[in-house]
C-alpha cells in the first residue's frame, strides 16, 4: 500500500492530476460540513424564534452572544486536537473520534429537552477539535514538497466544504423552519454519520498518511528538541501575521450566520411568486458561489503561476479583505431605505445576493490560500499545531463577530441598519490597506515559498 501511494503521487505529479485519496477526503469533509452548516443555519433563528413556533424566544443580543461563543469554541478546540494528533493519536484516529463525537452531538440537539441542547453544543465543539485540523493536514501530505498542485488541491477540498454547506443549509434549513427545528438538527446528524462511514471505508487509500506517530526508542527519549532555524522562524512570523488578518476577515465574514441571517429573516422581502423563501436558504448562497467559482479561481492561480504572474499569498489575502468590504458596502446601500427603529422591513433580496457574491470572491482569495500556506510554511513537526493556531484565529474572529452581531437590533433602533453594516466596511478596508503595505515584507520572510 505504501508503494502504491508513492506511485500514485508520482504519477499524479507527472500527469498534473490529483490522487484519488484527495477525493475521499473531499467527500468526508463535504458530509461533515453538511452537518456543521446545516446546524449553523438554524442556530440563530432557533434562538430568536418565538416560543409558540418552537424557538427559545431569545433577543438578538443573547443569540449573538451564544452564537459567538459556540462558533469561537469550535475553532479553539482544533489547537488541542491538532496537538494530540501530532503527538499521540495520528490524524486518522483523530478524525474518527471527532466524527463520532459530532454525530452524538447532533443526535443530542435533535432531542427537545433543554439540557440536551447544551450537551449537543459541547459534543460538537469537542468533536470538531479532533476532526477539523487533522483532515486539513492530511490533504497537504498527499503531495511532495514543492508540488504546484497543492494550492489547487486545497481549492478542490474547499469545494467539498461548500458543497456540504450548500446542501446542509437547504435541507436542514427547510426541515427546521417548516417542520420543526429539531428535525433540522437531526438531519445534520445524518450527514455526519455518512461522512464518518465514508472515511472509515476509504481510509486505506491514504497509505501511511495519518497513522499514529511512531514512538521513539527509550534511549533517545531525552534527545533535545531540534531548535527552529531562522528560515523556520521567519515563516512562522508570516503564518502568525496572516492569522491576525484572518481574525479581521472572519469577524466580518461570519456575520453570515448571525446578523445577515437575522437581516434575511426580519428585514428582507423573501417572497417569489407568492412563495416565501426560507431565511436559512440564504446561507446556501455563499456555498453555491464557492463551488461554481472555485474551479475558475483554481485554474486562474495555475495559469498565472505558469506565467510567473501569480499574486503572492499576502497579496491575495489583501484582495480578499477588500472584496469583503465591498460586500458590506452593498448592504450599507441596500439598507438605506429601512427606517430608524423599524423591527421588520422588505428590502430586496438582490442586496444580500450581491453581498454574498463579493464575500465569496474574497473568501476564495483568502481561505483556501491560507490553508495551503499554513501547510507549506510550517515545519513538519509543528504542522498540526500550526493548523490549530490558524483555526484559533478563526475562533477569535467568530467570537468577536458574534458579539458585534448582537448589536444589530439596538443599532437599527438608535441609529440605522446602514450604520451597523458600515462597521464591517471600515474594518475590512483598513485591514486590506495595511496588508497591501506589508505584503512585500512578508514575501521576503517566506524564503522562496510560493
């Protein structure tokens, strides 16, 4: 099997094709993201929905706080899960453990009594910590050092994430809004089980990748750890810098599941030919644009690289932040017609669709590129931990974003809806400008990694 995988890698490089094991990981991640985004599409609306409709009747501020804590912790635990996989478990075992815990979490959310709700969130948080960083780590290890296919592979992998998000938002969202919230949560659990079974059956395709790390012999246990070289330290500085700017990106981008979800629910005219589109379905727009635009972006980076015109990673990050700011500028303009103090409105759906389009283009410039650069810039002995650091930055962004999302109702009453979205325009544009200025310096610190 080890020889077969090596031959497959080499053949893939020569023919410029990806190994079949990439697509096994693709479908595993697709089903896991089906469960995550299907549940996420429901969470905020379940919290703020009236008790008479099966919801909890929370305020937007309370819902935003819980949403921020949950999505923040979902990205904190990968730091621990990545470490445990690197040192003890191996990536495969960590993925299986995480999948089992998340399946149990979704099953718990499907049970109506309130204690099961919090237990379900806890299981999802812990399970995600084992699953998320380690499946991403295995994608990068499918390719030899310096492979030009790695960026393309992460973009394809990212398509799997968003195919799952698209289907999860539609199916779980429809069941939750129209039949019962807990049916939607239960459907998310079915997706997690499918992903887990698919990974377990296809794990042999990975060869030795992801197995439990070998223990050192007793006589070398106390061997001093190899210190970081200057090149390694410089590259880690780049990862940490990009991680900081990713915080600013995600605190704005993740308004999709909170304030933008509330905006769709309360302030958007969702009627088409007499039929009301479920608010949760707007969560699928980003995913739809991802898997329709991702092939274009993947081919674009490859073609530009062949002509030595491929933008650097930091420059792509800056473009992503700029596009994110443009998306919120669209919402600022679109919400100008909402009177101050209004609790509901009928703004055209086109503004949300345009905003999601721009946000998606920004995401494609930043997130898959970030995953690839964490893999390429990290020392091999720290790769799991550095993926944990990357997701920890997302945790901070999600937590801050949730806190800011809770301000939407208050600002709509005391100022305007446009003022609320203007906050994110300012954050994204300032961050993009700073990163444009820093991009050349960061490229030098990467020491030839592209």
